[in-house]
């Protein structure tokens, strides 16, 4: 019996050795799939479209990244999650919010600019006689929050016509989905909203676009209002620099391919952001509309100077509590 058992034991030993060898080969490959938790606010902008397309077609996975997208309807909830350490990166952080978080002690770095404030617009009822910022003195106005791009771009646009948005306008906060209802009921007389809620509002036929605050700002200062950026927690970048570089390389490749793959991008956005409640056709229409305005700068010194100019204007307008130096946290990964 003992003699017969030796071949069996020998085979078992060989099998165990082979299994151990295969595990040793697999383990390093699995270890390369670096986890990246990415926040994304429900928004139809070009960078978000490129990100979700790359996530859906497996580009991040092929680069050895395990990317988890975490969508948020309201950005303030996303920023609270970042403060608590629940996200590693943010694909569409407000440029203003990045400065606010940084000056408040949250270790944030900006990896690239994303889009100007082209997806934001001031709207009113179809029968409204109001047309420009100065018409809203002492009027009721709705914004999504009292910070971030929605508020900041509106504030500076109104400031170009001598209107202090904080003091001269009766401002209230409302969720983006209820702004149209508030306009119709007379609760407010104007509002700043953004895509995809802007297009949804226009399709009701009951509201109209008065102006785009980003256009008012750029006409006044000759520089774009920087709305959305790709950002990350500083410690994540420092500990996982190779993974962050891979992430950004995939994103840049996806951005370059976006014009030829708008159908694919629209499908991915509808899949990962059902809260938009939009069809693929409508989503594609918006992606194509705003895609040309994607900012191509790679955080050059010249570009960061324009960022600093915007932050200085926001400080003067009391939208930043403390001065910030853009060059300290706008970096090249």
C-alpha cells in the first residue's frame, strides 16, 4: 500500500507546485490593477464624456487600473465625500471649489483644466421682460448652491454691470430639477442652470435663455471662465504617481478620440448616469455641441496665470475667503 501511494503523493506534489507557480504569475498582474475611486457630477461636458467612454470600453482596465465611478447629482455631496477621503480623483470638479478646498486645508491638486462655463446659462420665463444682469436688481433669483461654478460665474457676470449678486439680488438655492417649476410659480424670476438640466428646461417651451454668464465674463476680461477641472487628492497622487499618469494618458487618448466616437460616448453616459433621464440621441447632441470648447491646456505657466487672474477676481468678489496661489496646486502629474 505504501509503495502504491508514492506515485499519487508525487503527482499531488507536482500539482501543488504547478498551482503555486501559476499563482505567483497571476499575483503580480492583479497587483497592477490599481484602485481609483473617481467622483463625477451629473453633467454633459466633454471631459466627463471621454472619461465614461474610456471606462465603458475597458481602456482604463487595459492600462492596469480598476476605476470605480461614483456619480453625484449635486456637487456639494461629492466635495463632502472628497473631504472625508472617500474619493481619490474628481473628473469634473469646479475650479472654484478646487481653490476653496485647497485654501480650507483639503489636500487637493488640479491635474488639468476641463471646460469653460459654456454649459451654464441664466434662464427666465418666456414672458419675462428681463434680459441682462442689471435687470435683476431686487429680483428673486435661483442658484443650485452658494458656491462653485454655478454661483461664481453668475456673481462675476453680474459684477460686470455693477450688480452685487450677494447684496443687490434676492438669491435662494434650489435643486436643478426644480428651478423651472420655481420660475413658473413666480417663486423666482431668473435662475442659473447647467446641462443637462438646461436643455431639459428649454424643451418645455416655457423658459428661455437670457445670457450665458461665462460669455459675459470672457467678453469683459478676455479670458475664459474656467469651470470644470480634473483634480485629485494630493496624497493619492504622491503614493500612486504611475497610476495617475496612466489614468491621465488614457483620458487624453479618449479626449482625442471623442469626435469620432460620440455615439459610444453617449451610450456610456446614459449607462453610467441614468439620473440624466436623457436618451442617447439627446446626449450625443449635447456632447457634439460642447465638445469644441474642451480646454486643451496642460497647465502651462501662461495658462496658470489666467487661472490666478480668475482666483484674484473671485477673492475681490469675496467668493474666496483667502488668497490662493494657483501655481501651488495646479500641477503636471
